[in-house]
């Protein structure tokens, strides 16, 4: 959490002027229905959210070293924070995993109410603890001694491997989401160091027309499992599940297709009605028909409609405006050289088009 807080305060200016939450709910990778309403919260509430984020990530972690009660306060704060993030967006399994280490802030006495007294594992633990308190602890067995040596050795190893991670935290050039050893045992983490201020989306379209430049051509849209596309479609709820392709399309939308060549690979597969790629989509407009002759990518700006507005009354969750072409119309024959230069297997061209 400390790494995530530091990367924010050193990163985007909006974290320092407390405006990042003005954009986050709308521009996060995969919003959910709660994001739609939270985005329209009053400005002062967004400022409060940003300040709370700084407190939770930059100050609360130090409570861990301030005694039992403060440690448990930190654990409760971190778990509550993650639950808020789970409710307000689809950040996959990340928040659920972050809850797990926070449980270590609570000792046996704090968690004892979860177990029945005097029976099973709890009874055995209480017996051992009473023996320790009375000075009647059994002599360590050989296995116990070996385990202690292993535990101490592992602790020393983790401490040694953590040195570059700590130095990274202290550095003004902090790097996020990086590993410092080949086995990736100890890593650094940081999310949303910068916040996108506009949401852009790549909309993939196909047509059966032999000429993509024909002014009468009809382009039909593919719909992904969760990412915004159809403006009338309600944002989905998938956490803790993770739709990797939808997430990657979010990154691709604020870059170019030259930086994300896999987008062209997907276009080629769609031209061949590849069932593997289509299984990752929600809607194939050419289901039960011939594959498209051409596929293109269009670039749009997406914004949430305002609750209670005329657009919302029409059932629109999103408003969108075309920016331009993301990638030009492509067909299978035209992609042959492109695929060969990257050693990608070329999709099959239907016999009636060869």
C-alpha cells in the first residue's frame, strides 16, 4: 500500500491537487454500475476520497508498527478500503488478494470469535499457549528445530531480496510493478500513478461489403464481454473475475495500434470467424453468416451520461464521440505479409474469396 501511495503522490499532478477522483470512476479499466453514480458525486466528496486515499496508503501502513491495537486498526482500514474498491469498480482479483495480507494484522485473540471454544484446533492452540505461559512448554523436537532454521533462513532471504524494493520506494524515480530478481519472489507494486482524463475506446467493426470505401457500406460492431461498446448496455459486474482482453483493450485505446500489434492479429482472426477469438467476445454481428470481408477499428471518446438526463431516460449509460480511425480497414489478403513478417499463422481465406 505504501508503494501505491508513493507512486501516486510522485506521479500525476491530480493526486496532489486532489482532483484525480473527478476522473477515476469514468476512466478506470472496466467500470461497473456503481461507478456510473459515484462519478457524479459532488466535488467535495471527490476531494475527500482523494485525501482518504492518501491517508490509507501513506499513513495507515505505519500503524502496523505502533502496537497491537493500532495494527488491528490498520488491518480494518485496509480491508474496508479494498471492499470500497471492489464495490466501485471491476479491478479483477487485485483487491481480494490485497485483503489477505491485511488479515495478518489481527492476532489469535482478535479472530478467536470465529472458532468454537475448547474444541479442535482452537483448543489445541489454547493448550499450547497455556503451557508456554506456565513454563511447561515441551522440548523442541528435531523437526521443530529444522523448521525454525528454515523459517529464519527464509526471513533473511526475503530481507536481502527486499533491499532494492525498499530503495525503489525511497527513490524519487520510483518504478511501479517491477521485479528485482529473476524468480520474482519480491516485487514492487503501485497502481494508478497517473489517471487518464478522458475515456477512449477502440470499437472493432466488420462489413460484408467488397469495397470498404463505398459510401453505402454498412459497418457492424463487435461487442466485448464487459468493456464499453454499445452505449445502451449497462456496465457489467465481474469482480473478482478478470476479462484479460477487455483490460488490454483499455490500454490499447490510449495508445496506437502500432504499439499494440496484437489488435491487428485479432482483426485477422475475426476476418476468419476464428472461434477461439470469438469466444472472448459477447456479440458477433456475423453469427450464422459469412465472415466479414473487411474489419476496421474506430476510435471514440466515451463519457457517462448524466443520471436523470434525456440521454439516460433513453436508456443510454454512455455518450460517445468519434475521434477518427484507430486502424484502417483490413482484409485477409492484405494482412498476409503483415502476419508473415511477424511469424503469425495466417488465417484461412475462404475459397470464394481467394
